[in-house]
C-alpha cells in the first residue's frame, strides 16, 4: 500500500523511505586487505547474502523489461561543457509509438536499487511500473534549473538515497555506458535529442512517432539491466577513503573479475538467463594486480598511506577534463560538495542559508547583525570564506543537494537537520 503522507508515493518509495529511517549501512571505519580477494571477502561478499530476494528481483526485472508499459532509464546526458546547460537531460521523459517510455538519469538513480538489495527488500514488476509512472523519482545528484523546467520527474527527499553520503562508491561489473554487442556505446544508439522536442509538448513529454528498432530495444534492455540489476552492482568505500597503488578501485579489472566470478558461481541460473539479455561480453583478462588496499574514514590516515605507496613513483601530469559531453556520473561533484559543506560546518551553513538565499550579496557584517554567534570563534578570513562557500553552493544550483546531505548526516545536530528538511520541502513545492 502507498504511504499516503508522502507525495507521489509508490511501494518502492516506501521501501526507500524505510531504509532512510534506519540509516544506510556503513563499512568498517578502518581496515587493510592484503589483496583484491581479501578485500572482496571483507567488503563485498556480504552484499550478495540475500539470495532469495536477489533471485526474486531478477525474476521481476526479466518480467518488467518485456512489459508494454515499461519505462526505461538511460544513464546519459547528466553532464555538459561549461554553461551549456541546454544539453542536460536528467528526468526528461520520452514516449514511443508502441507505448514504451525512456528517461535520462545519472548514477544516483541506481543507488536506491542497490540499497534495496543490501536491505533485503524485494519488489515486483508491477511495483516498478508503478514507481516509474509517478513523478517522485530521483534522476540525478544535481538537477540544474534548466533541467527542472522540462523534467517530468520531480525529486524530493523521500525517494533520495545517495550512497556517497554514507561513504560508499557504487560500482558496476559490466560497464553501463559501453561495450554492448558489436562494441557499441550508448551514446551511439541514443544520441541526445533536441530540447525543443520536449518544449513543444505542454506535458513536457517527448513524443516519438516510431517504435524502437530491434537493436535499440536490445541495447535499451541490456543497459537498463546493467544499471539496476542486483547481480551487476556492488559498493566499496568511496575514493576519498581508499589508499592503494591505483586511482579508482571500483574500476580495477582484477576486483571486477573476482566479483563477477563469485556471482556466476552463486547464481548460475540467473546469470545464464542474463547472458543474452544483458549482452555480457567475454571477461577481460587481468594484467595487473592491485596489491594491498587500505581504507579509513580518516583523511589524515589516507593521505599518509598514499604518500607511502606513491613515494618512489614518478608524478604524472593531470589529465585535462574533456570538453565533450560524458556519459557517466561524475562522482567527484558529490565529494566536492560534501567537502565544501564540511569546511563551512553544516550547522553554520543552515544558519547562513536563509540569509544568503534572500540576499546573495549579503556581507559578513550584515550576517553578524542577524546571527550574532557568527562573530565568535572564527577569524575574519574564515567568516568570509564560509559566506563565500555558502553563496557559491546556492548560486551554482546545489542547494537541494546540500540540504539533502545535511538531512542524511548522522553527526549534525537535530535543529539543523529539521531546518534542512523544512527548506527542502519548500524547494520541492516550488518545483
């Protein structure tokens, strides 16, 4: 049954909301793995313990992708070159001639589905139809104001789970955006439609006067299953909390192969059924091993470990960020926002937020008149920096994401959390 006090509710949203009330599970705060297999046994293996639930979700997803009323997420067009916001498409809904629908998203969309697996919560094909045919679906970590104008889906805190806030990084075994049959990339099969195709419809639904081609449909199903299927995802401590001889542990082929081999052995029937539907390619061979892996929530400890690991290695010049549109979720944005909030102080941010929201040009002196405590305990430069950071978060459209991080924070005082909830509701009502 739907939870009636939550707007745009669904059975899946009720499950998500229940997880949020309990708090997302966290990893051991500090640890060491001798190698990738040891790391898998300590951090990843338990994530596949609810076998009956995983098998039931598998059955539900196979039924769902065959339904004529299915809605498919496409993880594309969540990023764009600087200031070219008209290229963003998160939450944009398209309906094809045969009744099938698609929408664009980033990796944030997949996070609640991973959380459902971890918490032993099962859904049916009908639950998924209900969920994706109502508007309370989070399609991105940040939805730009230009996206909000045309997005069908309206995010709010009830359906939002960001695993990064609990220290996790969401990884996939099979890549979500490429390596489909014939080495196809998702962007080749689903190029970015023109914004005008949504603007021309009062309901902001793009109507496509044709059905999918056989190849489009096959790639769409494979992509959707890779994105949300419980046998294609796992979580590890996020990059800020890991030190090893590499850059991104979640993309290390050695670790991916270990997880994939385990899944194939534990779920042979389900994996065989996914072979064609998910367009599973031949497993890549491992040429390098990752060695020892440290993790810790202490940034100081991670920094020291990394110094030790890389002390004898030559420094490499940083790669320039591509100016082309990328087809994957940029996890660094979430980390940067969380770090900025911590530098300001979440309680301080909640004091500054309504003042800066009302007047972006407010000065330190004006803040101190309304908020006398701001005079105490901070140097003048620190006061200006905190105010500038708060202003930047609001000006760049990250206020909803910042408020959601505060709501999810277990270490923030209750008054600040309640204030964040209040301002979030006000933002959602405007949308």
